[in-house]
C-alpha cells in the first residue's frame, strides 16, 4: 500500500474553521484526520503540503516511523502549526490502519477499558450575558442529562481583574451552581488570562463553589507561573491544551504543575502521541482529560483514546454546533445520561463528505477572548448533534 495524495478541507464553522486532512492510498483505503488550529489555517495548510511531499509514495501503515521522521526533519521542532499538521496526518494514518485490519483504532492501542465516556459540555452558554441567562441555559442543558459544564466567566480581563469584575464572575458561577445543584460538576475556564497573583485570588474565590477544576489560570508561556498558582490553589488545576508532544509535557509532569492534563489530539502529535502522554500522566496519578472543542473527526479520534486509557477522566465536547455539522460527515454519536458510547466501526468510524465540506469554505475569524464577545460562540442557527 502506498500514499497517493493528501488533501486538506477547510470548513467554516462560525467561531473558527475546521481543518480536515484526508490521506489517499493506491488500494482505495482512505483515512481522515483533523488539524483544526483556530485562526492560523493558511499556515497550517502549507505545513500539511510539506508533509505531503514526504509521505506520497510511502507505506501509510508505518505510522511510528513517519511520525519520527516528520518531527525530526522539521528542524524547528514543535509549535502549534507544525504539530497540528503532523497531528492531522497521523490521525488519518491510524484511520487507514484500522480500516485495513477491520478493527477500531482502540483495538490497535490495547483494547477498551470502558464502553462509555463521561462528557462535559462547552458552548452551552452561547449568547448569555447575565448570571440569570447563564443559569437558564445551564438548567436547559441539565434537562438533557448534562452533568458537567465548562465556561469562562471573566469577560475581557487579561492579567489583571478588578474587584468589580471578579465579583461579577463569581455571581455568574454562583447562579449556575444554584441552577444545577451540588451534584453537577463545574469546570471554570480562564484561557490563560491572569498573572500569578490574580490566578491565586480567583482560585481562592472559586473554592466555595467546589469546581472540578480551574483551567489554564496563567498564560501558557511559563510553567513556573502555573506552578505558583497550583501551589496556593485550594481547587484542582487543569492545563496543557497549548503544550505539544511528550517532550514538553515532561516538564509539566516533573514540576507538578497541574492535577488534570489537557493535550489536544489535533495539536499535540495525534493519537499515538496522546497515548504516550496519557501513559506518562498515569504514572503521576493525574487525570487525563484531552482538550476537544473542535470538529467531528477530532472528537472521533479522542473517543478512541478515551476507550483505551485507564486514567481518562472526562471528555470535552461542544454542546451544539452549526446546523450543517451533520452534512459534512456521517458522525453518529450515541448519547445517554451525560455519556457517549465508544464507536466500534473500523478505524475512527467516521467519514467526511468532501462536497459538503467544499460547500462551506474558509472564512476569516478573529479571537473573541479579550473583547467581551466570548459567549458569542454559536450562530443563530444551531443544532444538537448528540
């Protein structure tokens, strides 16, 4: 079997663009991956083209060898663009291997340790502005069986936060906690916003609400800053969506910077690399909770990892999506009581529709985190897909 071509499909999805990678072979077995990067799509497509130059003509089943060569020969190793390109291609190669052998990817990684995966939802708050509106939307999601909610209540803050804005954020958390009860998990997102002092202050204010975690309280550039917050935080800390490969994660583990780690299958090196990172985290007794707010292929790949990782804790998923999500792939998630079943189809168990992808081409989008529009995360027309 030889690789004959690699194509990217960049699909507008309102807040960003999904980037799907498809690898074609001379035996008619194709694989699909996802490299959604959020806002740097043009650079990503160029990086995938470079990998195409290497991979065409080679056996797609030699995944470990190809990963090693592509990573090594980049020279300027790591980083979001190069690693996302490698991740998307690597995921597609696992899809091809599974289809070739007629088994789901989790079987190739040692088999299942669970049949269902607990989820927490992101984006459930779309359009909310006031604590009352957040509470109302949380109640609606809870009625669908959702038992864990994540959101960023910190408005436009960056590094500093005033007492007034902090009070507003805590009022929002309090309203959601009251709306969904103590048995529901709250996961508070900070998007790497704050300096050390404010990260500690926020963690202490959150203690009264018993959150499952405070996520990324400090900018991702310094693990030492994260460690300072972790040392003084009365609530668990989650981090790692902007760390790439096991080599960078080694420092996080050795320093003890987080209680939950969040590598992203589309950025940190793909399925094989996340499997290794997850195994490393298991040795430190850390929760393995990959970042997963992207499209249907990344979700399919992360489900395969969740199936076979003993320390997998909880799966992030977007609560709703653009109303054409169901057109661009054959995604068919089985959801019940806050959990999603692990698919058993060969490979990743998902295919994209190329024509449907082309019908929703790239559109430029900008970051909302610091302009007060973070909750404007979904268009007027949305749909549930699980």
